[in-house]
């Protein structure tokens, strides 16, 4: 699929923009299946060359823009930027919530081991269950978790 950008008179951009939108906007104009850049530029519509998104570090996010590359061609521009303190905290809180959900699931799966008539070493399972409860106290929490092994 061909991706286009439309540059409005005020310089704002509509992206992505496609041939279908162009045809709807100009219903009385006949466009070829693959219009040339010159044909499109009359309508302030330009082809956009895709680019690869950069790899992100834990506390980075993507910023996106379209930049002019010359010869009636635009290019996607991806930039990795540092998150704000609030965004970092939200990301940490979300990760911590995911870890707690996993911990709670693992605890629920072994609840049966603490019943009086369970065919299991209740003491060994109690140690394991306490280790699960303590994952939130680990130094790398919430990003680096050393999950305990079941007895």
C-alpha cells in the first residue's frame, strides 16, 4: 500500500493520506492507478518513504514526524525521546502490576498445598509461597525478578 501525506495551506499535514481520500476529495478528477509525484504535487499530496523505527530503551518513547526529503518526496522521521518522570512512574507502576498479577496467579495455583490433608510438603510449599510474596522486595523489582522454584 502506498502511503501519502497531504500538506494543507497552513502547513499542517494529514498523514497517512491515501489515494482513496484524494479521489473522494476531488470526485470530478480522474487519477491514474499510480499517479506520478508531479501529478500529486498539484494537489499538495506527496509520497512518503517509510523508515525503520529505532530500538527503544526502557524509558524512551517514539516521536514521529514527516520530513521533506526533496524531489516531491517526504520521509517518515522516528525519534526516540526520554519519557517524562510521570510517564516513567506510570510504566513502572504498570510493570509492577503485571508482576503482582503473575505472583498472585502462582500463589493461587498452589493454595491446595496448604490444606491439612494435601499430599505435599506443606513446610517447603510455605517457604515457596513466602518467596513469591517477597518478589516485590527484590532489588530489581519490578523489572528484574528472580522467580522462586516450586519445591
